């Protein structure tokens, strides 16, 4: 049920992508997990520098390895989401060049590839993702959440299966004082 609107909203509040689209121009230029990015001359290779301050809700750092692990999970056919394989199958396996530098190359030149990788993929923690395949992910995380880097979290006890859930604002959100977050995340629950 990953295509339900409420699931997309939850995902965007609890997890973050490398960049975000500008609210007026819709260009992928607003830093989120990445502070800097670079596009090769041939427009097929992209580099992202992960913000060293970025943290998941369990306190662990967000690193380039997390983005690589997320890509592998999305490409796992047992996750039963073929649209993910179509979207992210356009890229070669991403490479963590260092703790905070991620490199990804698109298989073909396409104006949308940078935006797809930069803004559409919410980064999950490798220390959870590496422990499951797609089938196990669906079984274990249907009604509980991995730690996210976003401004909100959902505690397992705040999920009532197919009835309700409560989002709770993180008091330790790593980017709460960033300029791009001004006036966002204003509700406690």
C-alpha cells in the first residue's frame, strides 16, 4: 500500500531525501541531507555530500552507506514495488566514496535522472536495511518504523493497526535550526 497518500505524507515527515524541490520553481536545489552536489559534464554522474550533522532518530549518523543500502532495498524485487525498480533501475549501483560522499551514475542520459535520485528517494538507515531483504522488510515494517532523519517519528505504541497513528515531533531533530526548516514542524503530535 506504499502508494497511499497518507503513506507518502508520513514518509516525507519521518524520512528525508538528499535534496528537496524549491517550493516556487520546483527545481531540486534545497539542501536536505546533502549540503552540496555536483553533476558531471556528461550529465550522467552525480555526487552528493551528506551533511555530517545529519542524524537518524536513534542518534546514528546519516552516511553515504545509508543511501547505498536504501537503493539496494528499493531494487530488491521481493519488496513488491516494481515502480521503484523502474525508477532506480536507471542508475548503476551507487558508490560511497567516503563516509559523506555519494556517487551515482545514470545508465542513460535523461534530464529527470538527477531529480529522481536527489529528491524522490527517502534515505533509510543501513544498520536496519542491511538486516532485511524486501520480503522481511514488508513483514517487519508494515506497522512499525525504522529510525528516520526527518522532523517527526511514529512510535510503535502510537500505531493502531488500520485505525490510527500519531506522529510525534522530534525534539532532537538535527536540522531544526536550518533556514529551510523555518516555520515547518510546528505541531507536537
